[in-house]
C-alpha cells in the first residue's frame, strides 16, 4: 500500500472526530465513542496492531481519563469552596475596582494568571482554574472556556516547569545517532537550549498578539454587537499585556533555558499589568460588559452560571487577601512540588506510585502518581479554605457534591476520548510506524523544501491527537529533525524546525479534545465541545501560519520574504477583525 493511501487511512480517526464533533455538532459524549471504534478498527484490521496492544492502550487511556477527571474535580471543588464561603464575591468586587471592563478582566485572569498556572502545572490546569473563576465573576460559561482555551498556546511550551522541552523534545532526540552525528562536538544539553531559545523567540513574536485576538474573539461571539472591533479598542492595553509577558519570557528562554519562561514571565507580567490597570493606563474610552443574563444565548450558559453565590456565610465579610489566599496557595504549592527536588521525589517515589508493567504482555505500562497530580493540591487547598474561611459543614458538603457531579459529566466523553488517542499513538507494528508518524511522513512528501512552513501544523496535530504538547514533542521531534536534514538543513536549521514542532504543539492545545472537554466540564457546559473547537480554530490557525512563516524566515536567514509574509499574516488577521462589525443574518447561521 502506498504512503499516500496509508496517510489517508491514518487521517481517518482525526476526520471522524472533526466530522461528528465539529461539522455535525455532536456532543463529545456521542462523537468520541464513534471515533474510538473507528480508530480501534483501523489499528486492528489495517495496521495489524495486536489485540493485546489495543486493549492495553485502552486501559491506559481510561487511567489517564480518571486522572483528568480528578483534576477537574479538584479545580471545581476549589472554586465551589470559595463560592460557598462568599469569598468569590470579594474577588468579583476586587476586579471591579481594578476595572469593570470584561476585556481587562479576561486579560488579567486568563492570559496572565492562566499563563502563570501553566508555567507551574501545565496539562490543562490553567483552563480548569481560569474558566470557572471567570464564570464566577459574571462571564457566560462558553466565553470563559473559549478565552481560557485561547491562552493555552504561548505559555504551553514552557509549561509545568519546561516539561514539553525537557521531557518531550529531550525524549524524542536524546541519544539518537542522527542527532549526535549532526551536532558534532556540541553537547546535547547545549543543543536543547538552542531549541528552547528558538521556541521562546517564535512564541514571543506570535504570542504577543494573543491577548488582543482573545478579547476580539470574546466581543465578536459574546458581545451585544457581535463585533471584533469592540475587542480591538483595547489594543493598547492588550499589547502591553502581551509584551509584559513575552519579552521577559523570551529573554529567560534564551538566557536560563526552558524551566521558567512561562512561570516568571507571567509573574512579571502581572506585576506590570495589574498596577497599570489600576492606574487607568492604556485603557479604552468605552467599558465592555456582557448583555443582561436574560439576553444570553442558551448555548452560552453552563450549570455554573445557574448557581447562586453564597453572600452570607454568617454575615461575615472576607478580606481580599483572604479571598485570594486559596489561589495564591495553589500557585505556591504547584511551584514547590515542581521545583523542590526533595518534595517532587517524595510525591513521585516508588512507595506512592501506582505501576502496572507490561499490561496484557503488550509492553505498555500503566503508571500513576496521584499525590503529584494538581487535583491533589486543589483538594488540600480546598480543605484548608474550609477551615480558613470558617465554613459550615452543610455549605462544604454542597461544594463537594456539586464538584463530584461536574467531574462525572466530564467522564462521559473522556472515558472514550483518551483511549482512542492512546490506540492511535500505540498503533505501531513490525511493518508500519504508528499512525501519527505515517500521517506526518505523508505530509512531508507534499511539503518538500517548504517543510518549515508545515512543521507547526504537525505539532498542532500531535497535540490535538495526544492532548499534550509534551506527547506531541515525544512523537514528532525526531521525525521533524530527520525531515529537516532530508531537505538539506544544518543542525541549527533543524533546531528551528524542532522548535516549530514545539510551538505548533503548544497551539494545538487550544483545540485538543480532552482540554476542551475538561474545561467545559468545570463550568457545567455540556455538549458544546464542537462549537468551542470551531471558534478556537481561528486563533490556532493564526498561530501555526504566523509561526510557519517566521520559522521559514529563520531557516533562510537574513531579512527575507518570509518575514514579510509573517507580517502580512498578522496584518491580515487584524484587518479582517477590524472590518467585521455587527453580525449579519448569514454570519449568525454560520456561527450557530
């Protein structure tokens, strides 16, 4: 069978997801079982993957789905705890004092606070925290999830203290003969730092505009006038917020390496942007707010929108510092557990690790470190908050019960989505590489010498499939390096291509199914996964196109046409946004 036909067959599981989830608008709980059956059938009957491998991959996927459900449960429990204690009202008032403008609130909570959480924890945690927090202060559930997903891009490559680079790219390239030969006398660690520096530069040049695109998307789809222009009016503040994060981010990536660009960059950004907002610097003349709740479309509303915030709790008022303390404590604990070696070793040690090796004699191992999961930190902080905010048992019981129901609602889709992904990734046989690698090989034949333009798409595809930038980098880094060599690039050129893989993998997190399902579940938004993916495809497409043009420019060297094309892509995006005013009847039908 030709590589073209095999590539098309390997594409079928992804096409199935898009057909049922995005085109036919099925909820993920219905679409993903179909995708699972299609993927398993292709693996067994076309690829020749053994039944025990498919079964082991499925079981491993169920384990991962349960872990994601636990993270969702913990994030929602923390939110419900501060809601039931009355602290969320203090947080809401605090944001009104900073700025009542929903665009400014989205930038601070989603872009900066979300990026900080991504830098500490990664793996979808920012959306699980930012989305319910935005809903709690008055955002429609769908708007909250969309902006939380859009920021799952720039900070992701250096998320979880650099895991996508230090684990993903490192695992893909380390000790590979072709890589060692190409870099010559250079130490591999130095080559990895070169890749990280390229990642930081490309992300900074593309990601600076993400806050502006994010608020433009928010006003276009959820504002009264359905206009991008309302978002673009905040361009001065949005660019300040973009640069306040991406400039230190890029510098840290080039000087210190991949561990702290997102974490420290976001912290610096918060220290610049929050005081600027309080001082009214670079603010637009108008103030954007959503319409009255009665005017919201039904699809926007999640269960969290329908829950009342407890403002009483014994008529006590909670100070702003006390109200924010749970989230500050989460950030501190995430940083400590990910950076302090002794703590990390304790939480991931053999005595607290669940390990089942060689499941069904397949070579696949199931491993879980429950104490290291962000969900555990959320649970611990929730219990501390119960005591700190002097809650009554009845209120906390309600918070616990509501959170458990939310986690279960996520499970109906995740329990099929993650096994489907695992089968796709583990489909390798003696005759054929795994489906993702065959698909990538087919694309490389088409792209030829223009491969750097396409490289981010492969990274995004990997993240969409695997649900993780780290796993995408593990799957495709060596393939990207080999393809770069095959078109005649040097080791430094190949480092740019591998960086494009990491950048694309980060952008793909905006649309990966289990991120969308998990974030939606945290706000009680069920069945709108396809709608969210359709919207998130817009900023993701911008990201991989702009990154591809930049990457090609870096590979060619000097000032060249590709840098001009990058500028054209950025200008075109904002030209299209600025020329879209009120929604026409036809546009409403498309967006529905």
